[in-house]
């Protein structure tokens, strides 16, 4: 029986992971679950799966979690240190699905224990890719991608020599505003940006899809995880979200991964790797679909893609600056303090202001990433206040 921990259990990735585990209960022993403020869901899942420990990231929510788990024998804990302790408990496979920079340290803790890390937390590779990969190698651990695009690349490379690959194409739905007139984008509301045409995701990632900041992170991830150069990584708008990625080889061949827009596919592949098992996902009827649409992204609509190229070229702590600025810009947009299209301008300004600090940080460590993250968020807040 495999021991499983799920970091970020109450989000969409965590819930889909539990759905798959629920269908094969005899194969898995769920050790630890972590979540945010959805205490009712966290406690219900902890009771159902009989976990050792349930952790909320928010210390003020601990009394509610303890009350919900009273009499169950499940340990309740809260806060950043508790997240790391839970991630450090012996497990064969750990899902890293905590959103944002907060997911880096717990994921690193799981790797240090030698667990297979199913990585859905984009920010870990974006902010500390070299550190993450070096830790996995040193500890004999393995990282398996869970983003649908990177899982697709990973699968397309099975049995292939990656040195023979000359390019990789990451697809993007285009998000909520892919067909909007450009002149209407400055007036886009939080509600409008929070509705995805294809995927059922949380609010933050859905808005990031509309701005393409999400895809920008995925470009950086592709460089860090697979070792492709920035010039080898491309983006195509693919409104149907059926082709998740393509890998092009030196002989001109393209290997495409095609599947329904259902995260249980990528999660299931990582959960069952290196084998495949039946998954409760739609079987595509290509004749009914009829045709697949692709088009080049318009950088006027999606300037975040250009920023991703700058980050990849810069390397070092540029990813940590970009991610922190992006996260804080999104906070301010959701709070109504900045506009949709203004987010990119704020991130650009922060990247320019923080470049000297990032370059002076030296080697990437958890401490330097945390410092860069903190300083960048302060920079972003100051910029927003100055324009209020």
C-alpha cells in the first residue's frame, strides 16, 4: 500500500487527486492533508481517509479544525512550520498543489525525505528550479509534472532522447478574453476574468489564464524542468484545449498529446506512473470534434508572454521576482486597486526595479527566494499606492 500526502487538498487539484484515490482505496494510505480556510472540506476529507494529520495554513483557523476533528484521532495543526512537518512525514508520493510561493518549502521538505513529488505548484520551478532539481537528485527523489502541458511534454518524450528534440509547443486556451476587442480589455472586471471557457479551476488561476500570466509561468517551468532553451519553447492558442503540448524532433516529426480538458488525466498519470490505469475521463470522439484550431498568440493581448522570455534569459532570481510581482498584481486586481491590463505594467516596473537586488543575491536557496519574494511584494505595494 502506497503512502500518500496531499499538500493543497481542498483546491481543485487536491480534490481531483482524492477522487482518483477514492476509486482505489485499497491501494493507498493517505497520511497527510493540508488546506487553507475551507476547514469543513479539509476536516471531512481527513475523517473520510483516516489521515494522520490535517493542517490548515492559517493559524487563526486551528480552533475550528480541532473542533471539526474532535474525537477522530486525526491530529490537527496550523501554520507554515506545520505544513513543512506534514510534508516531511514518510510518504511514497506527495502531491504539491499549494497555490503560490507558499508551496515551495513544503514541496522541498517532501523531496528531502525522498518522496516522489507530483508537482502542480508552478511557482516552485519558476522561483527555485535549480534548487528543486538538485535536491531531488541528491535525495534520490523524483519530480513528476502535473500541469497538463508539462505532463503532455513528459509523456511525448517517453522512449525518446530529449537531445533529439528541437522545440516544444505549449498550448493555451486563450482564457476568458481571447476573442475580446483589445480596446475593451482595460475595462475587464474580476467577475469576467474569473470565468474560464474550458477548465473548471480556482479564481486566481482562472484570472491568470485570462491574462496569460499562467502560461508565462509554464514557459519558465518548461525551461527549468526539461532544460529547453527559451528559443526552443513556443506557445500556440488552441481554443478547444484538447492538444495540451507538442514536441518537435530534429527529423521534423511532431509528437502531440491529445486528451479532454480534465486534470484527472495528468494527475492519474503521475499517480500511477510508470504504468497506466483506467481513468474516469471522457474518451474523445475525434470525428465529432471535426477539426482543431490553432493560432499564434497576440503579444499585445498577452504581454505576459514577453515577460516570460525576459525571465528565462535573465535566469537566477528573476523567476522569484516575476512570480512575486505577478501574485501581488493579482491581489490588487481582485481587490479593485488596479485594472486588468495594468497588472502587466506593474509587473514590468517591479522587474526593472528589483533586477539589481536579484542579481546580487547569488545562489538560489530557500532563504534568498523568500527574501526576493518579500522585497518584490513591498515594491509592488509601493507602486500601487503611488498611483492610487
